């Protein structure tokens, strides 16, 4: 069977990860990589026998069918729209965009083009987060009441644009959006958002925020994110329901544990071959080929951006924001 042609736009850290994923995805071959920094595109393309381009336009004119957008986040909207208009299916890195209006424009562009648009909310593909989602959905902890997540590390200093809120959206859009998407996916729509953080005090790079969500179900979740903890990176969650407690700490050997009235248990579900980034590309590739549902819809990407935007408004005004 002829393979579909895939490309990657942006040859930075995530571009390299997506290129690897497309190489492994069934039914696709990676044929093109673009970056304004042409030598960077060439180095990545050479690794996989693909062609390198020095501009988005040149890559999109080369006849590819699916593309990953792995650019600084402020460019997600314009480049995704361009790719959709050229007839490509688009997997856009998170955050989908830096405003709800931009997300809406992208959704509309996909509708007009009749192409698939998904967002790389990769946390859904991390086994502990995927398992916890399934356990919650199947009633494993009863009715969820209180949820806590934490995600941290140092400032993403490999590229200067992360420190520019206009380019990255700051910690709320860049880091918290991972957990906001997972919380929405697992515990349902959010009615109210309240956030506190350092951003408004001028700590542009040493950022830290705490976001509290009230879900329509009545569950309360809070997510804490930090760029001020270079040695304490990792992700944790704790889910308390009326029938059990489920906890995860990525820094521990036994990373997932649960306790209900009748059972306790623990485990480490991640196996080395189970790479979440490869899995998300395989899932997108499969949805394109089968016409089946996307693992992450553009509307879901938009919802996570809407909550991040509400968190930013709350952080700036000191008020809780209703959605
Ligand atoms: N899912 C995750 O775990 C994860 C992790 C890191 C970053 N990200 C997201 O991935 C995206 C990319 O992040 P990154 O860490 O790869 O950034 P990066 O800075 O490493 O790479 C971005 C690349 O885009 C190129 N570029 C910039 N403007 C361009 C343009 N107009 N045309 C073509 N190329 C251009 C740069 O030269 C650079 O090589 C961001 O949206 C970020 O939020 C996701």
C-alpha cells in the first residue's frame, strides 16, 4: 500500500520527537522537515532520509498529506491554518493557540478544508494518566470529589521564546495546559477558575502558579505548575473519590497506587517501548487512515486554552472567573 507523506514544521526539540513518531507511524512516511534555521532542518531531515526546507511555504508546496506543527506557540494558528488550506491534516503541538479566538479560527479552517485537526495533548498518552482516566471513568474511585496535580521542572531554557509571554503564553499556557486538558478530559467541563501565581509580580522566567477549578460535576481540582524547581521535576496527581484514592508520582519507582474500601494496589505501568509521544502520532495517523475519532479533538484543545485564558484573567484580576 502507498504510504501517505508526512512532514514536520519546526526542527527543535518537539520537531525531533514528532519526526521519530511519524517514522514509526503505520501507513505514513516522513518526507519533509522545515525550519527557518535551515541547517537545523537539514540535520533532522538527514537522520530520516527526508527533504529539508527553509520555510513553511516551501514544505507545504511539496505535496505532503499530514503535518506536525512544532513551532513557538504564537505561530500555531497561522501555520496550522496555512497547512489546512493547503490540504494537510494537522497535528498541532500544545497549547493549540494562545487565545480562544485563534482556536476558533483554526477549527473553522479545518472545517472549510475538510481536514483533520488535532492537538498534541500528550499527557493523555502517559500510561499513569491514561490508566487513571480509565479507572475514574469506570467508577474506580466512586464519585470524584477532590483532585490535585503538580507538574514541575526548571525554566525551558533551550529556547529564549519561552520567556516571552506573547510567544509562549507563559507557564499557564505552556505547562499548565497539559494538566488542564487531562482534568477536563477526566472530570468534565469546568464552571469556574481561580488562579494565583508569580507572573504578575514580574518573575517572568521563575514562574509558578496554582489553578483551582470547579467542575460542573461538583468535583474540585487544583493544579500546581512550576518553572522554579530544576531538580524537582516530574508529575504527580492524587484523586479522591467517595470510594477510593488514586495517586501517582512519576519520580517514584512504584509510580501509581490506589486504595479503595476493598482493595489496595500499586504498580509502574510505563514500559520502555510504550512511548507516549510515538503513541499520540500513531493515534493521529490511525484516525486519518480510518476516518475514526481523534484521540484529542480540536474542540478539546480549545477547551484547555479557554481554561488557561480564564486562569490568566483570574491571576491578573484576583477574581474567580466563570466560564
Ligand atoms: N508536548 C510536550 O511535552 C512539549 C514539550 C516542549 C515543547 N512543546 C511545545 O512544542 C512547540 C515547540 O517547542 P520546542 O521545544 O520544540 O521549541 P524549539 O524552540 O526547540 O523549536 C522551535 C523551532 O521552530 C523554528 N521556527 C521558529 N519560527 C519559525 C518559522 N516561522 N518557520 C519555521 N520554523 C520556525 C525554530 O528555529 C526552532 O527550531 C511549542 O508549542 C511548545 O509549547 C511541547
